């Protein structure tokens, strides 16, 4: 368990802990999650809860972890279940239409839009109920009255982190600038357009580096920069081609004209090209590896080692530069 002295003086505690919580969210069986969270020095206080389809395949999952000193609650959103067709088609890749974010935060302007898939993911999360109390995420948090509240997730969980942050900000604090909320998103795809980003970045210090992305991961470029995806492995003499070219081009055509963009707050993690991959589809296999949660764990742990005691206000006053060790 991390000591209070470390966690209050070392910014790196937070990204390290948040990526660990995000990876734990994928655990099967789900019942193993509380013990893994406890090993980190936190406690699961809501959930874990999930939605399953008619075949019993989970397509949405979340839990809330609590650390008593200081009083911190973290909403943890699981990423895509690779076995769930619903997750892929109705949450990750339903990007051709948008939904006004005012559906979730009434004070959001009319031009603040999120992808239909992001809205589907939000609706799923908001329908989750604690298996013991029946409370929703927001009902529990309204009762808990957190001292500090964080939101985190990897992949689809990272995509849903900004809109969930915005929704909870509105539901708990009225939709204005706050000092007691933060978020840590890993490998997130683009949730919405520039109007959503303007609203979202106005809720907290926009210089706070919350959006962690592996520089060799294609997901954070979806759905705003096909060129970056096409050239991402060119320095390693790995050119893209079939089947990724047809599929990605089609998806970017669906997203054209919407104006998808990533919000402020980027924190790049220097990716390490995996030269040991042997697969018939090398480009796709490399992309899958670079996006994986355990890859992000390694990059975060290297960038923010436990030995780095840089003093920092993790709520956004300033941030230490990632350590070079491990690259």
C-alpha cells in the first residue's frame, strides 16, 4: 500500500493507480475486482456492476473505488469487451451521427455534440445499478458527497471518461468550474466535437494533463486524423494496407464533417515499437499491442516511477515531466 507521504507528494501515484484500476476493470470473473483494488490500498464501494446481452456477454461495466485518506472516490469505466459485438458496433464505432451533450448536462451549449456511440456508452453506464443497493453511480455519489472525485478508464473507458466527468460535474456540482474533480483517460478515442471540448475544458484547469496516449497507439487519432494513423509505423518500415486501410477509411468517411477533435490536456507516453511480433497482419497486430492496457501500464510506470518524488499539485497547478527511464 502506498503511504500517505508518497501519495500526497508524488504526482505519479495518480496515473499509476488509475491505469491499474482501469486494467483491473477488465478482470474475469468480475467478482475478483474488489480484492485486486484492495491490494492497491483502496476499497470498492459501489459495484462492480455490468450489463450483459442475451448470450450473457458483458458490454458495459464500472465500479467506484474509495481511498479514505484523503477522501477520494474514483469512477472506473471498463473498456471494450472484445467478445461483445454490442460494445464494438453500438459504442466504439457508432460515429456517423451525434447527440447533444445537453442531454446529460442541461447547461451545455447546443453545439456541444458527442458521438452517438459515446451517448450509447453513457446511457449504458447510467443504467448500471449496484448489485446490493440498486443505486446508480450518481445516486451513490450524491449520498457519499466526495471530498475529491476522479473518473478513469482505458480504451472505450477512456473515451467515456470525459463525458462521464462532464455529466457528474453537472449532476453533483451544477455544471461549473470545480477544484475537487480530475480525470485520467488512457487510450481514449474521440468522444465529441470542438463544441463539446470547449464546454468540457471549461469545467476544470485545461492545462491539467489528463489524456494519456501512447504515441504508437492509433486509437487516440480516431476520428480526427487518418493521416496520423496511416503514417504511425512508417518510421519502423511498417506500412499500412489491407485489411486496416479499407475499414479505417470507411469509418473516417462516416465521421467526415462532424468535426471530431480531442480536448486539451494531452500527456504523451513515448511508445516502444514491438519488434518481436510475428503475425500475418503485422500492422494490425502492432496496433493491437500498442493499444493494450498492459502496454499502457508499462509506459505509465516507466514515465512516473515510484522513486520520482516531484512535488506537484495533481489538480492542475503544475505537472512534473515524465522520467526518461525505461525508454
